[in-house]
C-alpha cells in the first residue's frame, strides 16, 4: 500500500522535498512511519523533539497506534505565526 507524506513551509527545506510517496506494508502504524522518517531525515527528528510540529493523517491528529490505510496522507506542519486565538 502507499501513503503520501507532505512537508510544508520551512520543513520542505529541512528534508529537501515537499512530498514523498512511501510503499509500506499493510498494518503499519503511524508511530512506525514517524520513527522511519526521523531516521531518514535527522533534521526532522531534531525539530520534532522541540515539540514545534503538528503532524496529521488526513487532516486529523491521530495517536501513534493509528493503523495507516492505503492512500492516507501524512502532513508535517510547522508552527504558524499569528495573533492570539482569544480576542
């Protein structure tokens, strides 16, 4: 099965690409893919350890045990600048 991984904003520069298509085995978890990506892209691992990245699957935040399905899209989003959420 295939999952798409997308990197936005400064993360594209860190990993050297905006998108990956990964062929993965059925039953692989979100956490397992994250582990592989951290090894493949040490700069991504470093910034993730700082806790400043939002990672989603199909635009939803999921747990590490979430089992990926064929065609899922994983997105890595950096923190967004802007004003306060309260007015």
